[in-house]
């Protein structure tokens, strides 16, 4: 029944069960529900609480399963949450498994994408995602209300409101089992890796939502990995997302973190 509940949660959170339509955007000009597009998170849902799609929610489910099964200590953290759907799923996962000693950290500006600075990564300057903040900026009160709709707003859910550069350096997160990055931009991705990756437990997972879709995000990932000699294999989730596992736990993926410079050839095409 646990998996049945969690799979139902994924269908509700993505709007699949209600065939929720899409907001016309650069991703999808049409407004009709398309199950194949929603499967891969290829549109902006009108009412659903996440835009990541079923395949990337399945990945979160699998990473949580493996982290818990292997006894990897720490919390779930997401940087960039939109309407909160992925974090709601993580809290549902802990509730379904009777896990009371792990928290869900919800980190977001709750205002949308930061204004694009003149010195920003060239791709970020071209995309100008802050121009879509009427859709991407979801107030904290709304995200809290979304948790409450599922009866999942409690003291295991902690919010970190503000720009990542301001909140993440002093975030009171001690250990992380699953770290999910969805900040889109170079700076947002680099801020999250710089301040949160050192708290990732051995055997923990890093998930990068826009790794395959946004070059600036991918550049930040590789610059950070090269700087710290991280060679753990990066695995594809779908046309957008990717993840890797920090070595150290039983059953962990091969790879090491040394002073040796990482090679981009370890990334599957």
C-alpha cells in the first residue's frame, strides 16, 4: 500500500490524474493536457503542484528508496521548488514509511528567478527566465498552503526563503541524503553546490533538474566537479534531469572524490 499511495501522489502532484492543462510558454504553445509531455515534465501545468513530470518524480522516489535502504543519514533538500510539489512528495515519502527523524528543506526565493545581471552566464542572459516570474514566482504562503492541502505541513518541513546566495551559506542543514537542484541558472546551481554539497553524506544523491536542458546549469555542475575532483558517474533521468551518487555507502555507484581533475567523458550521451 505504501508504493500505491506514493504512486498516486505522483499522479496527483503532476496533474496527470486530473488531466490538468498547460500554461502556454516557450516549452509548450498548446494548453491541452498531453500525457507524454507531462510524463517528461515538458510543460508548465496550469494547476498541478510540480512541473518536473512523472519520470523525474520517479527518480526522486528511487533515490529516497536507495538512501533509506542503505542507511544514508540526512535530510531531503530542494533548491528551487515552484509550487512545492517535489518537496511535498518527499514529505509524503517520509510519512508513508513512518520516518520521523528526517526533514524536508524547501529553499526558494518565493519570488521567482533572480534578475539577470550584466555579468551573468551568457546563456542565462539570453534566456532571461526572470521575465516569466509571473508564473515562476510562487509566494511562500501558497507553497505552505499546498503542503497543508495534503496534510503534510508539520515540523518536519522547514522553509528557507530568500536568494540562495543569502540563505544557503548559513542554512541550518546538518546532513543531506538527497539534494535536488532546480535553480536553472549558473549562479543558483553553483551557490547550491558550494554551500550544500559538503553536507551531503557518503552514499547521498545529487539530482540536477536542468542538467541536460540548460548549458549554464551544466557548466556550473562541471566546474564544481572539476574543482573538487568529483568523478562519480552522472546518470541521465530524461531529456532534462541527471543525477549522481556520492561514493561511500554500500551499494554506491563507482567514482571517487580526489584531487584528480574529473573528466567530462564520464557523462553518458
